[in-house]
C-alpha cells in the first residue's frame, strides 16, 4: 500500500545514520503514526540546509511518501525552536529516545505517549528534577505498551516484588528485591519524594529489563 502523507505531521527525530553517499536514514517518532523510518535524500551535501533540522529534540512538521516500511522524506520545517540540552539533560533525552527506538513497533500510533515524550523534554529543558521526569515517562511508556502496573491492591504499609509474568506481588518479608507500597503509590499519584526515587528507579529498571530482551541500553552505560 502506498503512503502519501502530503499534510505535515508532527514528529521528533530519534536517531540518524548515514545512508549512501549523501543521504540519511532517519528514525522518527510521529504523533499520529508512531515510529517511522525515512530516507532524507541529499541532506549530507554541503549546500543542504535541511541536515541541521534532523536533530533530536527539535519539534518538526514533515511529510513523506513511500510503499514500504522505509519512506522518503518530502517537506520539513521546524514547528518551534530547538530544545538545547547538555550534560545530564542530554543524556536523559537520549535515554528516552533509545527506549522508544528499542520498544516501539514501526507504524504503531501512540498519541498519548507522544504527549508524554513532549512533556519529559519540556521538563528537562526547564531543568526540572530529571529523575522524576524520567520515572513518569517510563510509567507512560509501560502503559502504552500494555504493561501498566496494577495499583488497585497496593497497600501503603506492605512490600512487593516484581515478576514479569504477574506484575507486583505482595511479599511477607522486606528485602533488597522488594518495593514499598508507599513508593509504588507515590508513583501512581506522580508525587515522588526524594525518598522514593531510588526505589522507583530500581522498579522501573526491573520492569523494562525483560522488554529490552535483557540487552543493556547504551545510554545507561553512558550514565555510569
């Protein structure tokens, strides 16, 4: 089936790599069409002005055409100014991009996740607490993928372990592998205190580990 998206669509670039002599392969996250792969023809030529826009964290409006999973970029413009990240902000932004690249199927729309992605970028740009911003984005990602936590039975004073096939399971004994009900409920209400962050970061790492096929994230190695 031929795709012809002549109307501009909101997207963010997740990753690029060289393609042939003068082009780029571009992985994008589109609000209405999910993750898409594009060929940006000729953008690596010296006179091309478009390569500067094909960078992470720039909200773009683009159109494309094609018949397969690899489409051809047509029109492109910046929707607004670029979010300038550096240091920890940059690593956090690249981490969210890598999660989307690894976990989203092509052409599977996730409009609510797109909004969560825009929100985490805004939080990072405004120098909000990065740990909180990332945990809420990870929560939204799990919801979009169909692996949302069930909070209905969580008790504040109890402790839980996470099993990939069953989710959060109540345990009688607190251990290094357990998570407090207080922290889990704080995640549900998106009211994480500093005392909750280390535990919830560990919970998210465990929950995402199996979905990533036990393959480490490159950006996580950069954090270390």
